[in-house]
C-alpha cells in the first residue's frame, strides 16, 4: 500500500480508468451513447470518516485528475456550500439521513453544478472503505464497500473502486443533462439584426460574478411529541375601582408540573415546499397548595391550606415560510383554556380564562433540524371567571403574549426543547354579585410566566 500518491499515473492505469469510464456509455442504448455530451463530468469527493479517509480520497482524486473528461471541484468549495444549505458530514454519512435530506443535498450540488459526488468513509479501525456515489439530484446510485488495511489503498485499489462508480454515475448524468436541456427555453430566434459593427476596442466590459444564493429551505410532512417538566410563576391581583381604600385580592404562586407538546407539518405548500401549514398543541398541569392567613381581633394569626391546581391546554394553526435556507417566519391563530382552581373557601377559588391566540413568529436554524423561534401576539379574552362567578360576568378584553423556543437535535429522532412564554390578561368585572369581599366594580391583571425543558421524538 502507498502512503503517498505519485504525481503521475502510468498509461496502463489510465487505460484501465478509460475502460471504466467507457462502461457508462456501453450500458446505454446506442442512440444515447452516440449523443454523449462533450462537457467534462463535474465531480467532487468528500471525506466523512471520523478518523482517517484522507489517503483513499487522495488516491482516488489523483486518478480522476489525470482524466481530461472529468472536472474535479475542490473539496473546500463544496464544504463551504454545504454550510449554506445545512448539510453536514453526519447527514452524508448515514443512509437514512441522505434519503431524508436528499432534496437539500440536491440543491447544494446544483449550486456548484456538481453532477457526481463521492462520499468516502473509513471505519472498523481502518479495515473497511465505503464509497457512496450520489447522482446530480442527490440520489444514491451505488454503495461500494471494500476491505482494506490500515485505512489505505493503492492505485489498483482506487481503480477497482472507480470501475464500479462510472457504470452507475454515467447513465444518471446523461439522463439528467438530457432532461435539463429539454426543459431549457429556446434561444432567441431573432438576435439583434444590427449589432454594433465597430465596437470600441478600448471598452472594458466587466461581468459581475456572484455565487448563487442558496434556495429557501423546505418542509417535509411529519410530526413530533415532547414531554417534560413544566415550570411557571403566576401573579394575579383584582381590586375595586370605586372604593377608597379599595378592597383587593392578590394571589401569587410558583408552578411545578408536567408539560406535553404536539407539533406536525400538516401540509407542505408549493412545488418547492418552502411553505407549509402546521398544527401545534400543548397541555400543562401543575398541582400546588394555597395558604390563606387570617388575623384575629386580638392580633393572633391563623392559616388554612387548600389544595390547588393549574391547567392550560391549547392549540394553533400556523402558516410558515422559509425566506432562506436557515430563516423562516409565519403567522399563527388558535385558542387556549387556562384554569387555576383552589378548593372551596370564603376568600378566593381561582380563575378560568378562554382566550384566542393570534400573532407572528420568526425562526432561525443553527444546525440541521435545530431552531430558535420567537413569537408574539394578542390574546383576546372571550371568557373570564373569578371565584366561580362571584365577581360577575366580564366583557371581552385584550391580553398579550410573547415567548421563545430552542429546539436542538440530539439524534436522528430525538430532540430537546427548551421554551419560555409570557402571558398577561386584564379583564374587568363591572357587576360583582356580592358573594365576595370584592362587591363593587373591579379590574384585574393576571400575569403568567411559564416554560420548561422537554425531550421529544420525531415521527
């Protein structure tokens, strides 16, 4: 085996390579073989091995560089483009991820006009070589495996791999070029009939060359479920507006419980699937204790504790759209039921709210399938109840919400979800029933800070 690749390949080896390349034409029907394009085959190689792999990559690259019918694209350029499209080595290394993100890989290859990509991996302590051949649309054409020693191959080993590459890659490239050419618009049948007969020879024309922008990201139908700890802090105050001094009720409590979130991409939209309708739902539950203290006329203080619980459940329909490969935005609308109940007592037995949710959201992808989302919106309060109707009915009012979520991928299917949400509602109670110490028109403010850490599974 060779540690270094010679700068020159013998004519005999080149002849073998030419034979391997010719197989791509032999397998085609005669009419397609004669129509083989003259443009070089644009290829690149990526080493995804966790350890090693550089030596086999150098050997295969050196052989390909000797053939003028192949244009080899520098790996550094490809890796830079991979970052723009959120394609990493993990995706290229695993077959199920290559299939899942084929469209993303295809757009990455098309950005650099790559027609064939060889993914090289060395594993089993340098005893196994794997070369996966991807076609011009990111599709897997062949998975080539060889037994090697010390993570290295010689020229014969490189040619042995390539003789299996081109019979699969050649037909795929020819078919792709034919389809691209067939879909290209016809050239202008009437060019300028009177071109400038005497152009200024001193004129300097510069053509701006810009790297193609990465196309937007895409949505794929699927869903997820996540569960974990729910944490919160609730603070409520209701006070009379016409009494001096006003009677008031205040309630403040920490919340610790469980939370569940469901999310699904229901309907990708458009040919590029860069927008979609999504649905989301959540359920949170937290039990706690409420202590009421009473001061007697003699100055003594007594207290009584009541069992209590907090429940919130809601859902929303979202419309989201990718602006680039890593940024997206959208709008949402839905509803939520919020309940804080305290066991029966003469002071205060909790609140119930029914609200509509409507707002906007913005997300940024910082790694494949990992996002930071922020959102904000309004909470029209349709129903507000205090102490089982003791404060009377409340007219419709307006509240607000804002929050953020960090979702980061742990494995192909498992992810972690860290979230925070702020909610505030301000209902009024103009006609109390007299069954509470609040017996005159009153206003209230209820603030809820909530969040938690969950672990989820993608479906």
